[in-house]
């Protein structure tokens, strides 16, 4: 049997208010997931209370900055450092910010597709 899950799509400026509401209602932070979708980055915040999940979803451009939720859910700092280093998400006020040293990777932001190189583009014949 699949449990019902609610997904609420929102703007980045609404995030802290919604997260604060979940915290005051007794929800726990279950996970934060990030994925690159072409020219946007989708971030899903999942919360659980009594085995019922509620998800907050926002989409941002790579040049946009979001506010850390670690001031409300301290443990979020691990997810946020991961999003910052692997996807290039700009997050301000992380309670424990590793400043690019959370992971050791061969390339910066490995989960973001590189921009096409206009100088090396070839035309199909």
C-alpha cells in the first residue's frame, strides 16, 4: 500500500515560513533532494509526522540564492552543503558551512551539466 504524499510547490521567498510552520506542528525533516533540470534546479524538502509525508518543492535558476533552513532544522546543514557543492546551489546562512570542503570531487559541481562551448560547436551537414 502506498502512503499518500502531499507536494506543495512554492517560491523561494515562501520557504522559511512554510518550514517554520512544519516545525511548529511537530514535523521532522526527512530529507532534502536536489536535481538539475535543464536551466533550473529543483529542490524537494520532505517532512514527516505520524508516517505522513509532506513535501515542499521549489525550482530556482542556477544564479539564484536561497535561504538556509538550518536555522530551523539544524541537521539540514548536511543536505545544504551537499546541494551547494554538487549542484552549485547558492545558500546563505548555513549554520555549519563547509565552504566547498564537504566533499572531495574531481570537478566542481559534478551534477550540473556543463555549458556548451560555443567555440567548439560543430554544424551538422
